[in-house]
């Protein structure tokens, strides 16, 4: 198994474990309160992370520490897969940052 596959699987295990601890069902998306509980963040951080979501001209994220959200009716939601990807992106960023500091 290559590192990228391992990292995605590890990120998904992390999200599933948090969801299980909170006794939430695994579903397609979560509201801001649920996302805050899953990630262990406060409401203000949630809104900062969603506000920071921005893509560059070729469609790549400008920063790893952001969350893509969407409106479903009048409710803000974050997709399950975005939560997994958020954990994966930030784990890779931290790993790469540490590697850069060690060299």
C-alpha cells in the first residue's frame, strides 16, 4: 500500500472514530455544530475554515486548512468526504512541514 492510500484510509478511520464517539450516523454531510464536534473545534474556527476556502487558477486549494461547505436549503453543510480530505490534507501538510524543518 502506498503512502497516499494509507493516508486516506487513516483519515477516514479518524473521522469514523470521531463520529462513533459522538454517536452520530455516518452520512453524506454534517451541519456546523456536528462538524465542530467531529473536528474538536469551536464555532468561530468553523466559520474561519469555511471562509478561507479558495482555489487558485488551476483549481488547487490555496491552503490545506480550509473546509469546503455548501448550502442545502438554508442550512450550511460539510460533506463527509470533505471532512476526510481535510484530515488527509492537514496530516500531509504537517508531515511535509516537519520534513522541511528537519533538513
